[in-house]
C-alpha cells in the first residue's frame, strides 16, 4: 500500500508534507504540526502493517522512552499516539547523519569536531544507561550531527539489560551479546559502548566527511549496510 499523501492528517494537528522513508514496518514523514506551528518528523506504521502488534508496541515504546528520557543529545519527542494508526511526533533535525558524513565525500572533519561528537554521544549513552535502557542499534545512521552537536535517534530497538533475541540491531555494528542473544548487564552496558567505539565488523573504518540534512537523506531506504555491504542493515523487527 502507498504511503499517506501530502495534506493527510497523520496525527491530531499533524499534516503530512512529504514521505521520507519506508522500512519493514514503519513510514517516516516530514510533517507540519499545527499546535506548535513548526515542521516535525512523524513515524507511524505502514498502512499494510497496522495489524502487527509487535511493531505497534515497539513504536509506542520508542515514543514513550523519548518523552521520558529528555536529553540534549537525544532527539526530542513531542507526542505519542497509541490509537488505531499509532504515531510518534519528534523534532526535525537539520544536520547530517554520521553515515552521510562518512561516505559522501567532501572535507574531513577536524579532530576537535570529532572529539565534541564523541563527548555528546557518550553523554547520551550515559543518560540512557542511568535509566536502565540500552539503545541496541547504535550506528552512524542513528547519530545526527547538527551545528556541532550530536543527537542520537531511533530507539526502536531499545530495551533494558538482560537476555535479548539474537540479531537485535544492525549486524555489522553489534556487540557480541546481541549477536548471540546473550545477557547484557550493567555495569558497563558493554553492547552500546562497543557499537560506539568499534569499527564495523567488515569493511574499512571510514573517515568523517561532508554533510547533508537528515530529512533529505532519509527519502529512500538503502538495501545494504554502507560499511560492510551486509544486506540486512537491521533486524526484521523494524
């Protein structure tokens, strides 16, 4: 089934401006939020996935986590709608994902810029872990660099420490625990830190380069991981 068209209401007061991205379970839209008078990003289930209870639960859980765990280096959520067509509404980020900085050419980032992004990323992870939450899908495509500030996005795989299903996340950035479906316990929540600090499981370690905006670069899905070429970028749970 086709995504919602321009002008359709995706949630109360939130109107579709453009379809940005389609995953296995979700559609992501650039939208206008009337109550706030600004652009937002809206995530909802695909029209042909509305019957998927697991996908519905993950989307609503992600929105509630973002509402509860407000932090300068996590994308900010505005609304969660647990209705027939569930949706979450989050802020629009105008920066570039680290994936695009790494692979699209241009001038390399300076050491001080990389150090700042690393510090912001560590701050976001510390906040999540302090509240008993593992991100579980930390990768360059889920970190946005915006005006010198890093913001972590996409908590759709987030979960508390403990035994997890094998393959929860993106294969080439997984720590050993999610690959094996083993336990991940605090401290130190090793899985997220390994995803943050280690190069991909296969392929070269990229340098960070040019920028694009998050909204423009999510208009089409990429079939394979750009670091290692693995066809399954993230688990089917998405």
